[in-house]
């Protein structure tokens, strides 16, 4: 007869659920090129009046085609029967 507690094999403690594993990627992400003021349309043509160390919000990439407007999202049309579009504006 053995005194004391007997070792009981129970379920293993669950892993901490607050630490989620990131999904495994097959290919690394491509990083965008870090543009400088020298790559800007305005700086290349002597039109920049700012003396910043990094590209400003009006940065436009200089290209052989000239000044190219920024890409805008596609406009999606609503259905004419959509009840949300027929209500009064408040």
C-alpha cells in the first residue's frame, strides 16, 4: 500500500490562446521602393518649393509620360431599387 497521492494522467494544459500563430507565407512580401524627393515630378523639373528630407503628400512619381494623376478607386453604381438610396437625405 502506498501513501500519498497517486500520479493521475490528465489532459495537458491548453496553450495560451492570447498568442495566436501568424499564417505561414509561401513567398515573402515584396517591399515598395522607398522614394525620395529626387524621384518626384516636381523636384525633377525644379517646381518644388519645399525643403523636406522625405517626400511630401503631393509627391508624384516622375515618369516619361509626365505628370500622371494618382489612381482612384472604381465608382460603384447603386441599384435603382435599393431602398437606402431612395430615402430622403438628412
